[in-house]
C-alpha cells in the first residue's frame, strides 16, 4: 500500500466518523533519519496504521501514545533520539542514529478533521497547496494553490514566541498516462500504483487495455484519440509513456500530447524508431513540452518487462522530482572529492 498522503487520506476519508483517529506528523529531524519533516501517518482507534514515520521501528510505540491522544483530545509531542543508548528509540533499533520529533493531533468533527478532508478533496482535483499545523493547537489550515504547477521546497518549522508552526507543501500524486495496453504495460501500471500515482491507460484496440489485466488502473480509455485529448483537458497528466508497439498509434498520441504541459515523456524502442514516430507525427522534438526520452528509461540492464518498467519509472520519478537519477553513493563521493579539492585549494592559497 502506498504511503503517499493522497492514498492515506483515501483510506481514512470513508472511515473518518467510524472510530477515533490521530494524525502523526514528523515536524523536525536532526541527523540521518528515514523520513523527513512533513511526513504524515494516521492511527485509528481500531489499531489501523496508515503510512510510516520511521523505517517501521517506532510505529508500534507511537500507536500507544496515539491512544492517549484519543482519550485526552489534545496534542502530544514525542522525541526519539537514535544516538542515545538510554533512549527508547535506540533500544527499538531505529538504526539511522538521528533524532525525530513527532506531533500527534486528534482528528475529530469538532476540530474540522484538521482540514484533512479539504486536503483530500484538493488532491483529488490535482490541486497542490500548503498545510499549516500549529504544534500547540488543533487549528490546522490548508491553503490551496490551484495555479501552482509544483510547490517547491520541503516542510518548514517556524518558531515564534507564542507558537510553533509547521508548513508542509502538499503535492498531488503524479498522474501517469500510458499509451498502449500490452503485456509489458502491466508491471508499469502495478509499480506506478504501488508508488501511489494516478494511472490512466489509453488503447483503442479491443484486445488490449482490458480491465481484467489492469485492475489497478484508475482509468481505462478505449475511444478515439479525440477522447484522450478531451480527457487530458479535464484531467491533466504529469507524465506519459508511449508503449503501444504500433508506430501509428504512438505517433497519433505524441501529436496530441505535444499540446499538453507534460513534465516527462518516454517512447519505447530504439533511437531510429523515435525518429520514425516523430516524423510520422510531424512534430518538432524541440517544440515538445519536455524532452522525449527515447530509448526510455535508465540504463540498469533491464531485459524483462518488470525490470524495463522499473527502469522507465525510475527515470520518470527523477524527472518529476527534478533529480539526476544518479547513484547516491556516487553523488556523495563526488561531493566529498569536491570538498577535499576546495580545502586543498584554500590551503595552497593560504
């Protein structure tokens, strides 16, 4: 099950009045931690735990404190210090060695559900925003920003004399459009849904894109290309993968997609196929809304449909979140080398 806030709220919303609920929020971290400030989790009076605030080490203990919040009806803050051998988190094996600060808030109709219902509705309409949480009260506030394509930055804790305020960017789950409903599209849909993404698949061929093979897809479209264009006008996509294995279908779809503000586009197949599709679509690659990845995916040695799906979705994820897609260890080593070089230069200059 996805831990994206949109998925968590989708599970919570229909049950919001059936039992007690508590919102757990990671509001500050120190040192290396599994999750960062702004991470959220939901706890129910029936013992349900939706999401994660650590790598799975602390959630059971947090649940016991959440029950106290349900009983008392007021906020509670917790601190787990993974570097202190006498701290509970160290004994629980938090592992990362960092310190996490967690805010627990009761979710009730009396406090307007902490405005989580508004967050849920905004995310369903693909509207980003900012979520304001005061550590001392339950008067949370959501500020929708419908004109923002992608709210930058991470959660920020603002400390004032009378209150501490956490402001967390809330971003809708990415909407992925897949062109083509063949066998190799199945792991793409499955993995994207595991990430918590919204997935739409279009394939006008009767034998492809059938519901029994794509049970997890949010929407299956089988009409003409005009239907796809109309759908995207109402439900904008963030990324598209063209994998119909049919040059005409891919070219037709590419021509339509060139009119929409996508942030990632990928085309299955070798480079010469990419040129053929572009030519048949009569589309100038330089005028596309974003670079067209073709061949699609990162070079991870994938041969099977599952590993190819992993390769493409990894590249897509990096593009959507504006990352290089490189190895973390390689990035860290490069930063360490650059730091060493700067120190050497400073030493010689002195």
